[in-house]
């Protein structure tokens, strides 16, 4: 599965993609993660990607053109199953949605910032809007990371022991994972149950 993430903060994503499951999935050739710096698609001298909102109000709005250029350049290379916008007012991410996404081959993920993005980007390109919970983050980057990890670990072959997927919380409807214990069997006055 290929993820193309469009962001103004590519550095924020580098570390997490270079470690643990996300790193292993890429090493095994099971996931491809490409981070695109939105500013590189700005024609502005200062590489700005935002402007004042029409109608006033506080905060800046991310402009159409850099997103349009980056998305269209990617779409000219391959077809995409989905263009996802990470947004606190999107559909709430859960295990079922993560499972659904593993049937996809290529997805573009847009990370917003500031007050939001020009609505015309959403109307023209976005096919799905995803939230990771009812709280507002500084931008979509951390949310995209959460979503990509939730999806990637479900791709067959990514986890060493696929049985752990079947057992864990949220995969069995209505059940949460049982408590786990390891050695020592007795720690202070707490014993592992028989
Ligand atoms: N961007 C800002 N807050 C977010 C959230 N809760 N989920 C997804 N994207 C976001």
C-alpha cells in the first residue's frame, strides 16, 4: 500500500516513519510512505501556502494552488483510491475503517493547518475526511500518523505474529483484550492469576 502525505511539516513525520512497525513495513516492501512538502508547490517568493480568509475572522486559510499542484502531479503518475483530508470534523477513525483501507493500493493524505483549508480543495479533490477523535490538534500530521499506523499493522505480513491481531482489542466485536502477565509470577504481593 502506498501513502502520499502532503504537509507543511515533513520533518514532523520523518522520525515515526523511520521506526518500529512503519519502518519494518517499508523495509519488507509492504508499505510505501512518501512525504511531500507543500511549500515546494508554492509559487510565492516566500513559499507561503496560506492567506487571510474572505469575510474576515481570525487565523489563516491554506490556499488552493499548492495543494492542487501537488495532488495533480501525483494523480498524473498513478491512480489513487482515495484522497483523505485529516480533519477534526471528519468521520471518526475506528478499527473497521482501518480494516477497510487495507484494500486500497494508493492513497493521498492531506494535512491541514492554521484555520483550515480553502473549501474548494475539499470540494474538488477530497473523497473522504477522517478525524482521529473529538479534539483539535495543531494540524493533520499527528492524526495522519495515527491513521497510517492503524492501517499498516493490518497489512498481511507486517506483524511477525498475525495471531496477535485476531486477539487484540477492537478486532472482536464488543470485546476488549484480556489482561496480560509475564515473569516474575510473583511481584511484591501481586501474583499472576492461575
Ligand atoms: N486535525 C486537527 N485535529 C484533528 C483531528 N482530531 N483528527 C484529524 N485531523 C485533525
